[in-house]
């Protein structure tokens, strides 16, 4: 009897121990799970903060070509649109610093509210992110249509022909690039009609660039594909650090060479697309300009879309100035750390 009573007593003690151990284990699991939730929240907030700071740095850098005030305004405005745990980043002016005339740094610290860590007296965790952005240099190939439809002043010297206004707009673009002291852009020239020609290698001798543009005359068919190919080849031979590769492709007609057929033909179109794909594969951005109403909008738009560029339409050559002015201002920005 005594033995049986002792056995029940031991069983009762062991059951009590298991219950106690289970309770302690549940508390431990709860604590670990709670801290894991807080840690996940901190990690999410840090990633969101870094993304928001990166975006604000790039936005601020894009305004440096105007003024530091414009850069500051763009950086703050961008931060108000980017959320960290559901709340705008909302940068203060003191969190944006200008390292030089083309470089900006954004630094931000924020408190992340904690939930379960409060039982240990921890209400928040401090996180920090930093990003530095700078204006990038561009290698720009101006790809000029000199096919017969561009005409020439020799046809009727008293009436400005498309090629005259186009040359004027292109030279104004060169002047805009030359006037920008924030970056060191280079310009090269490819022109095309029945075939394409590399007229000038990338350089910063802008007077030579304008003189070469002035020498263009119009004649022949329209070989858009070879124009892109020649521009690609020259850009890919030059691998400057932090330099963005760009083409400005202008046409007043339709791709009709190589191959036969007018006003266009599949061989010429596919040739243009193939070389645009090569540009896209090598991160060469192409801005396309359709001059007049006899252009292949589908071709020019698709080339721009394939290369992450933009398609513009100029009803007349006199409308090119505003387009070239906008492209000149599209100076890319890059995160450097």
C-alpha cells in the first residue's frame, strides 16, 4: 500500500514537472517568435528606407544641372512619395548634402516602433541608410538622316528645306551640350542615306562637330538599320567609366534599304530592329525623332521602346529645337555608393 502511494506521488511529481517544463517552453517559443516578428519588421523598414533614400538621391542629382536649390526641392519632394512602414520618408534639408557640383548624398535615420520587445524595455530600434548619386557623362551619337527626302537648298535656295532647319537644330543641341559644365559629354556623328557613314568619332571639340553637320547634303534612300549599326559599333568601342551610351536617331522617311521596295520593305525594317536589339542588349538608349508625316511611327516608336529611350514627333523641322533641348537636359544620374 505504501509502495503504491509512493508510486502515485512520483507520477504526480513528474506530471507537474512536465507541465512546468511545457509552460516554460511555450514562453520561450513565444519570446523567440515575438522577437522574430520585431526583427522582421526592422529588416523590412531598413530595406524600405534604403530604397527611399536611393530614389531621393537620384531625384536630387537630377536637379543639379539647374541649381542646388532645385536639387534640394526634388530630393525632398521625392521623399514625400516614398514610404517607410507606411509613412513618408519626408527628408529634412539637413539630410541632403552636396559633395560637389555634380554629386549629392542623402543620409537618413529613422526609429522603427517595436511591439514585443517592449517587455524588455525596448520601444524602438534606430535604423540608418545613405546613398550618393552623381550626374553621369554621356557618349552621344547624333544619327542624321540625309536621304533625298530631306531635300537641299540647291532645290530652291529661297525656301528653307528640312535639312537646313534640321542642321540648325542639331547645332543648337551641340551648343547646349557644350554649355553644360556639370558633365563631360562627348558627341559623335553618323549620317545615313542609301548607306551609313561614321562622320566623326566621339569628341568634345564641338566646333568641329558643328562644322561637320554643316557639310551635310541630302540624297539617296533611307538605311536606318545601318545607321544604328554604325552608331552601336562606335559606342561599344568606347568604354568610359560612368558613361551612358546614347543615340539620337532622326528620320523623315521610312526604312527602305537594304532590300528593295518603296516606301519601305521588310528587309530594311527587320535590319533596323535587329540592330536596335543589339543596342538594347548593350544598354544603349536610343531617342528617335520622326520628322514630318511620312515617317514609320511604328518602327521609330518600337526602336525607342526596345532601348528604354523615347520617341518624339516633329511635325516640321522647325519643331526640332524644343525636342533637342529636352534631350540635352536628360542627363542621367547614377548611384555610386
